[in-house]
C-alpha cells in the first residue's frame, strides 16, 4: 500500500511516520494541492492536515485512493460526498485534545477580560502605569456556549471553575442533557443564548447550517457589549458583520483563533495576482485585515490545537487509524456519515 503524508513539516513527525511505516511512504511538507499528483498515481492512502484542499478535483487525480485521514477534528476541507461516492474511507482525530482547544478559548477570553495583551505591551513600552487597563470579572457573568461536544463540555467545566453562569445550545439536547446536568449548565434555545449571554463562545463544526451563523441578524439579538470567542471555524462568523458590530460597539470585543476565509490569508499574495479576483473574497480579506488590526479584537493564527502534547496524540491516533485500515480491522475514527 502506497501511503502519502502531506503537511508534515517537523522532524519528530517524520521520524514517527518512518518508524511506523518505513521509508517507502511519501512525506511532503506541502498541502495536497501544491504537490504534482500526476507523478504519484499509485497512491492508495493519504494523510493530510487542514490546509490540504481535499476537493473532488484534487482527489480525482488519485485513481487508487482508498483512504483519506485528516490529522484534525474538523473535516470541512474534505469533499465527503465525493469520498462516499468512491468508497474512500475518511478518518479524523475526534478527541486529540478537547482540553487543548478549551484552554486556548479561555486564554482568549482572559486576554480580553483582563486586557493582558495591552498590559504587557504597556510595560514593554517602558511604562508601569495601569490607567486604561481596567478589565472585568468573569465570575457571575453569563457565558453562552454554542456546541456542547467534546471541546464545548471541557470549556464549560473551566468556566464552571471560574464561577460563571453557563448557558448551552446544542442541536442534540437529548444526547448532551446528562452531561449538562453533571457539569451544571443550563440547556437553552439559541435565541435565549443570544439574548442572555455576556460572552458567547463557538464550539460547533462548520456545516451548511452553521456557516456564517454569526451575522448581522444574530448579532442584533445579542446583548449590547457582548464578547465573542471563536476557536472553532472562521466561516461560522461573517467577518464584515462582526466588524460593523464592533465599530458600533454592539460587540465589545472578540477573540478569534480562526477567521472567515483564513486559507486566503495564507495565500493572499497569490490571490492579489490572480486575473479573476473574486470581489467577495476581496471583501472578506479586507474585513479580516480590519479585524486583525482592531484594538478590541485578538486574532491568533489557528493555533488552538498547537501544543506538543496534542500534536503527539494526533500523530499516534492517525497512525493507528491507518494501521487498522491496512490490517482490515474496524477503523475506530472512521467518519461514517
Ligand atoms: N482552532 C483549532 O485549532 C481547533 C481544534 C480542534 C477543533 N476545532 C473545531 O472545533 C469544533 C468542535 O470540536 P469538538 O471536538 O467539540 O466537536 P464535537 O463533534 O465533539 O462537538 C460538536 C458539537 O456541536 C453540536 N452541533 C452541531 N451542529 C450544531 C448547531 N448547528 N448548533 C449547535 N450545536 C451544534 C454537535 O451536536 C456536537 O455536540 C470542530 O468541529 C472544529 O471545527 C478547532
């Protein structure tokens, strides 16, 4: 079986892969779309990260493909329908570190509530004056958690430790109600969550129904001065609408590990030189840049997953999944739907 790994940039990962599969597997540091696949038609299995565009156009260049593993939880970069039609087994890493991402969401929230970034900048600039750096307590404030899966639950436990009131919305209330009781959070509908939360944190997957769920209309239902945290996927938020709400002080602040159309930010020089610039893409990019430079917005480069502990767990799970597939065992992390 010919296996190819994409987006492998670090020596320890390469070493782990070679120890598991020998040096006959292909290891690329680039994402799938940047590799000339025409000379690798014999590939049977690929393992990618989130910057590989696993579209039908790319995947159809690999006629032998039987297995596609993503070394991430989210799999919105994969054309799942195409894979189903070609019987390609798709796996993700559903639980590499709910604590890892939840800790980052908390870091963004504390950065905002206690003006940590500005405080450090103040001292670095040579001043020890705290004027203008007053924050607010999290204890007793109400946080609305949208999506009560692995990460949302872990984040709720952390917020509980901070003595916050916690509202939760999830589309599978029957599945999560026992956990909600155990942690001590209140399950509500989305309208109530928008209306009553001082802070809203997103922990849902990117799906057609969640795409741009934070937009002009939903923001209008929120409290004045709400804080928004997004460590899930950038396209959950309409960047222009968020920017507008920040400029009108409807939204006080935002902590964003992910941005709408963030893959374009990585490729934006290339995009600027394209003949057919899509105006809507340009609008998103402009809004993203204005968000990145807004004094009450804290954007990080999709970094919430990025701890050595989490990356080691991701590699171990990814390698076990493909071994299960090769050995004809049940592939535990197969995405079924
Ligand atoms: N920034 C990062 O580095 C990073 C890392 C890991 C995961 N993520 C993102 O975080 C997301 C959540 O991860 P997870 O492990 O908690 O996933 P999960 O599958 O365990 O939980 C997702 C929850 O969202 C709920 N849900 C689905 N659609 C919904 C909707 N429309 N409204 C409300 N709830 C809905 C589901 O019922 C589920 O309980 C992932 O899909 C991924 O996109 C980001």
